[in-house]
């Protein structure tokens, strides 16, 4: 009789435990995590400005963590025949930004019968980024082109639209590697000799871009595969591909 009572109590306790477990499982739980709406897909972009031309370049690798998602996705985007945008950061945001700018440029052409100038596009990009400042495009941009007087100009941006007119600039995961070399070869920072800043030629700028990306590809795992170089001058935009290491 005593053993039967013990078994009966144990069965009651087991049934109660099952009911409590079922109730807990049916209720929503708060799961801790580090989810973010943003992801950095890596890559490097740069711009070098000459007297009557601009070279803008970006690699073609798309990464997610330590995995390579794609090897042939250009980071440069032709806005007009005299202006090119290069974006690094989150690929989906870069595509969304390009589509937004493309639509606004199309409206401008319909209303005015001509393409906007490079300076106008620089301000348009700044306004577009600032408009999204509370949920920004996760992109880091350099823009360059030829102005109305035929001079080469390029601009550097942050994620919320602050921009600066510069002679050279870079962005992306290889920024620290690239910018220091550009400071050395273009600006000759803290050195007595003059660099290429005042008399850079198209050939010298293209050679420097190749050297810069080759070095960045050796040290930055998110930069690699190939580079798309855009030479912008009075004749328009010329695309020049350049292969990098694929590992």
C-alpha cells in the first residue's frame, strides 16, 4: 500500500511538471542575440584627381565574414558621361543608393533636357545620404568627374552626407592601407619633396592605382579578385579592368 501511494504521488508530480513545461513552451521567449540590419560586405574604393581627368576605382569582391559571396561585382557606377560613383560597405544599400540617384538623374534630364553637372551630383548625393541619416545607407562613397570648366574634381563622403572636395580619397576595408600610400605618393605628407599632386598624369595615376590595389589585396582579405578602373576626361568614361589575386 505504501509503495502504491509513492507511485501515485510521483505520477501526480510528473503530470504537473509536464503541464508547466507545456505552458512555458507555449509562451514567447526573449532570445538574446547580436542581430544587426547592417553587414559590411568589404572592398576598397579610391579616387585620384588630375588637372583634366579623374581616376576612380574599386575592387569586385563581395564578402560576408570570412566567406567570399561573389568575385565579380563592380563597386563603381556610372552616373553620367562625366561622373562616376564608387561605393563600398553594404552591397544592398549601395545598389539601393545607385537606383535612387539614377531615378533622380532621370527626372532632372526630363525636366531640363540635359544631364546634371558633377558639382550638382555631388550635392545631390550629399542630400540623399543626409535624408536617410536616421537609418543611413551603410555605404562609404567617393565621387569624381569633370566639372563645367573641364577640371577634374572628386569628393569624399561619410555615411550621412558630409562631404569634402579633395585631390584624392579612399574608402572601404582597405582604407587604412590605401590612404597612407596615397598620402605618401600623391601628397608627400611631412616630406620635403613634392609628390604627384601638382603634375600627375593619366598614366602615372593608373599605375599608382594598380600598385595601391596590389598592396591592399595582399593585406586585406576583403579586397581582391579584380579592380574596375574608370578614367574620366572630356571624352567620357573609359572602363579599364585589372586582375588581382583570387585567394
